[in-house]
């Protein structure tokens, strides 16, 4: 990660994941279609090995992150009026997602409910206020 970074107050889940886990959690890629493609195109001697793999296992093992994946996640996050949040300046691979809070005293119940519903829909940890780091993804 390069460029400018700055601290921010956030309301959201403190759950941290890497990009591949967020893609899976938000179903940004059809993992069943991907797994089927892998099963069809894998070498014959490996078919027996992956026969017992779940679609999620195949995705985790074989999926290669591409630049489009970052763009896809950013578009999803922005569409939900949220931001990508980092916790440490040394760990840029693992991040969270939340709502930027410009002023603590002005967060509405409606905003809190939107974040809570988002967290419940995607089975994220219960939202809270926390400080994070934002910047170039």
C-alpha cells in the first residue's frame, strides 16, 4: 500500500479478513461456478484428491486474486456507503469494512441501523465505534 494514509473514526464490525475472504463472504464471485470450472479442467490424477473438497475449499485453494477483485470489492463497499479500514500500518493484507464517522455526536440511529443490518446480513461481528486507518487500497 502506498500513498497517503490517515486515521478515521469508524462504526462497523471489527472483523478482519484478507481480500479472498471478503470476496467469499460477500459472494462477489460465484464460487460454485468457479469450483465446477476447476473440477472440469484439473489434471486427471488430481481429480481424486479434490473430489472431497467443498466448493469453498476449492475456491480457497485454487483461486488467484486479480486486480479486478480489488475493484469489485471497492465497488461493493462504496455501493453500501462504507469504507475499507485498516488496523495497523504494518498489516495491509488484512482489513475491515465500516462506515466513516465524521462526527461522533452526529451519527444517526438510521446510519447505525444500516450498518447493523449489513453486519447481520453478512454474519459479521456486532458493530461498534473504533479508530482505523484509511488510504490508498
